[in-house]
């Protein structure tokens, strides 16, 4: 894996900081590793709100975004989770928003944000555990 992942928990929020470089041909596999790490953290804790902060360089295609966001459930992420994702490097913003659309169309409560403050504000607006039916 070409990413470094650091996880912390504060105030009923699980934060996952991811840094590194996207490697062509490995983008989806690295993202799957992030989902799996998040799943491991969920097993340790019942926190349902997550902020992923990604400081990554390199490109990502729309198809890679589709593959990354199409079904977080296959990594044991529950639909009751509320996930805000911040991409600090805006080079792939259109691809990231497309991934958000893919996830939301499949009833996942995911939002892609440009800043941490935007992500925290959105997470705070999500009251309690939001059950989204498939």
C-alpha cells in the first residue's frame, strides 16, 4: 500500500488521516485498504460518524472513483454510518464528487467535502444514527 493511515477518535467522531501518492493501477486497491482499515476501527468502537481526511497526490479516474464508492458494505461498513470525506488536494474534485453520487445513489450517507470545517459542519447536521434503507 502506498498510503499512510493514522486513526484517532474524539467526541464520538472517528478520524482517519490518509497521506501518500496515488500509484496508477493501484488506486482502487489502496482505497480498498482504507475501507478495510475503517472497518477494523468500527469493530473496536461503535462510532458511526467518520471524517476521512485525504492528502493525496496523483490522479484518479472517474471509473476508479466508481469502484471505490460503489459498495462500502463489502468491507463491513454499515449503512448507519455517516461518512464525510475531505480531499485536501482538489485536483480530483470532479471524480470525488462523482464517487459521492455513486455512494448516495446506493443509499450510503457519504459526503465529499473541500475542507475539514465543511465536513465537521455536515457531520454535525446529521442527527443521531441515520438509518438509510437499501
